[in-house]
C-alpha cells in the first residue's frame, strides 16, 4: 500500500473520531507511521499541519450543525472539543469572521463556504503528483555510523516553525563559535544539522555540530553527542532553498518512490568552505529501506 493510501486510512480514522479527544499516535498508527513522520508527510503534501486540519474540520462540522439543527451553541462547542462556549465562539469568529449566534441567524449561510474544510482525499494528491514533481533523483548511499557532537536547539513542525528557526541556529552556532567546544573534531570543513528526539506533538531537536572522535562524556551545557546510524540513505543535493527541497522530498519524492523511511534521524551536511550566503553547498540525507 502506498503512502497516499496509508495516509487516507489515517484521515478516515480521524473523521470517525472527530468528536472525540484527539490522539496523534492513534491517528498515525492507522497509517502505520510514527506520529512524527506522519505529521511531516501530511504537512509536506497538504501545506498545513494535522492539527490545523483537525481544527478546520471540527469548525466546519460545527458550522454545519449550527446550520442544520437546533442544538445549543454550548452543546455544539463541547461536542467538538471546546471546553467552553466562549472558547468555541472565539475560534469560530476567528476562522469564519462571524460569531456562531450571528451565523445561525443568517438567511444566506453560503458566505462561509470558502472557509469550509472538506474531507481530504489523498487520491487527488496522487493524481496531481505527475505535474507537481520536479526534482533530480537522489543518489542511494550506504553509510557507516557517524558520531556527532553539537549544540542542541529545540524547534517544532507546527506552523513550519522549524523552517524559520533552523537558519538562525546555524548563524548562532557560527557567530558564537560554539564549534570550539566540540572535542576531537574530525572534519572541520563540514557542518552537520541533525533532526532528532522527535515528539508526538511535532516538537524535535535540531543539533548543529561536527563529526568527532570524542566520547562525549563531559560536554559543555547545551551540547549533546549522538550517533547517526549506518545504513541506506537517499542523498539529495540542494538546488534552491533547503525548505523547498525538504517539502519536495516528503511531499513528492518519498510518496512516489518504492522506498520507506526507516527509523532514525534526517541529517544534512554543509561544506562551509564551498558555501556562500547566496548558495549553500549542502546535501540532505534521508534514512530509507
């Protein structure tokens, strides 16, 4: 079963439990993905997060209930996961530009249709893939384990926070010369960025560092040591922005490929001597099987 069909199973699970407490792990398990990987695939393909989709779907169904039933606003609010009528009213007004009470009184309720989130059909995304996929194929490489010591930054997939923050992590790492606190550095011209320690809510760590032969037993505060597992990786060379490349990898290449993403961190390697502010000499590695 391909990625799109599997994600559609997760959507069907979410829709069946739309009025129940949301659990990312249960939804992603319906697609046989880890919670973090499911969120990343979903966001790369659709352009918005799972939680944003859930919020839009609940508000859409709540609006339909307001339109077609006589249920009280509080009852509707509670049934779609809001803890109070006030919280529901704020969310409804923010999304639709009108309060639930005023919406219910409108004779012409089609004014909100452009804001309605209909159920996603990932089969449509599969059909669009032929026109959306423009990327040079990756090189398949088998790597030995790599020991990295670096500074650990915290970021999140939600609202594409990581795309905004990660360039700043690199900038701070260089400006503050944090690399000088890495013991027994091996390849001084290569900077590593490693995505690790994934959480179900989209939070993860981004570690900026270098290869090291040190044990990592006594590091400065904020530094960490990790081993990138050996194995098969898809190696992508960046052309354009890193953000666009990553979206293409997860939104187009991986779903269309014969490969599965295996457990382990993504990482990127930048040749600092060959890179310029206008163009990074960077390769991105995705663990696959």
